C-alpha cells in the first residue's frame, strides 16, 4: 500500500502527533475548586472592570455609560464573600 519510505514515515509521524495531541488534552489540571477570599475576588472584579473600560474601543457606543455601570455595580454586589473559582467564573458569566 505505502511502498515509498517517505509515505510510511509521514503516516507514522501523523499517527504519533495525533496521539500526542490527544494525550495532552487529558492531562490539563485546573484549580476550579480552590477557595479564594472575598477581598481577592473583589479586587479581581475591579481589575476586570478597569481593563474592559480601558481596552474596549467603543464600550459606550450602543449602551449609555449609566446602563453599563449599573450592570458592573450589580455584578460586584452579588458576589459571595468567599467562593471557588468555578462559582466565581459562573457568576461573572451571568
């Protein structure tokens, strides 16, 4: 079927690289269950807000500033004092 040694080598390389990619996917570790104190989560939220406000080129183009500020303020008030990273990221997404 593959008479050329280059074709065999190419197929072997593809199979090996596919295996390495699949192996790399199941070894990813995360700290989603690690608890963080409330003051660190609050400072992370303030940092996120300042980054979004400074980096977004037209944040207030479609919605007025007070509308967006309302959602940022309500988001910072609804955070639990201490929570895991998973729960915090889930709250940020809502």
